[in-house]
């Protein structure tokens, strides 16, 4: 039993020792082997690797993939015309030399991101100070990104290389600071209101002009119609008068009788009309009197 236990314990120790000496390097990582705090070896190929057990040798990993660094702050920058703008950007970068990276930057990707953010921001500040807002937004935007990339590369590949490569630098947004943006929006709103009021005034003036022209045409049309109506009415009255004159000229007594009937019709238009006259003293009711009464002077019968 003691021999079996010894064998089992020995196998367990061997397994633990083997697990501390063997490690796997992923294809997305660099494997860095340290010997007493010094870099012993950098493994770039993936697979199962061998090292001495701790504390003689240790291993750490660094990402070899393409990394993205986005802008970490929103501090405004001054343009050539002293306008305060906020820029959002991102940088695509990767670690290409783990030894130089660990020696000059740090042990992980976060250390490189912090230092790279400072370098990129300084490069943007320097280039933005040379250009106007118009150039940053439209005409010279690509030039700004290319200049920033060139300046960052000159820093990371300078006297103390960082062991990194800058693949791309891009600007995602350029905008005024909030206070200036609100002021710009207010000016835009005021300008739009001014244009709207001008259009309303122009429309009202055109409307008044159209209404005045329509009123003038209406008055002209009504006046012409009234003139034509009066002309036609006058012609009709003339023809009627000629007809009456011709008819009355043939029989004067009938004409007198017809005129009396018209006078009666106009005088007794309503049932409530009252006319107080003396029939014997007035010629108004002569037509109502018979021929004999008219000749004898007797009052008419009711």
C-alpha cells in the first residue's frame, strides 16, 4: 500500500510539474516567457510550448490582433479662427514587437491605449489649430487624418520605438461645443423665422393684390351689367310707352279708365290702406261711377 501511495503521489507531482512547464499560445496572442523578470523568449507561433517551472520562468500573453482606440474625452479644441470644436476619432493599431512594447510602454494593451490616446490627442490639437472649421468639415478633412497618422507614427517609431503599428486614423464627428451649438441653432431658427415671415408678408401682399383685382373686376362687371340692364330697360320702356301711346291715342276714354285702374291698384295695395275722400268733390273715383252718375253728378253706389 505504501508503495502504491508513493507511486500515486509521484505521478501527481509529475502532473503538476508538467502543467507548470507546458502552456498553450493562442493564434490571437503573443507568448512572452520571462526568466527571473527578464524577457527570455517571445513566441509568435501558436501551439503547445515548453518552459521551466516557476519561479524560474513565467509566461504572459499580449494581444496580436488589430485593436481599436476611440477618443476618451470631449475636451474642446481651438481652430485657426479660435472656434471651440469637439472631435470624436478612433485609431486602429496593433502590437508588432512585444519586446519593444513591454520595454517602452507596458505589460498589457491598456498601457499602450492610454499613452497612444495622449499622443493622438496632441497631434489632433496641433493640426486643428492650423485649420478653419470649414476645412475640418469639408475640404481638408482627409488631410487632417493623414497628418495626424504621420505624426503619431513618428512618435511611436522614433528614438524609443513602441513596437506598435498605426494602421488607420479616422475622424467620426466634428461639432461645436454645446454652448456654441445652441447659439448656432438659435441663429438658424431666427433666420428661418425671418424667411417665413418674409414669405408670409409676400403672400399676404399677393393675396391683397389678387383680392383687389378681383374686386375691381367684379365692380366693372356689375357696372357693365347694370349699364346694359338700364339700356335694355330704357329700350323696353320706350317701346312700352310707344305701345301705350298708340293704344291710348285710338281711344282717349279707355286710356283715362286704364290709368284710373292703375292708380287704384297703387293706392289700395294693402287691406289696411285707408283713403279718406269725398267722392262727390274728387275726380279720383270718377271711373267707379256709372255713366249716368258721372253725367248727373250723383254720388256713386257702393
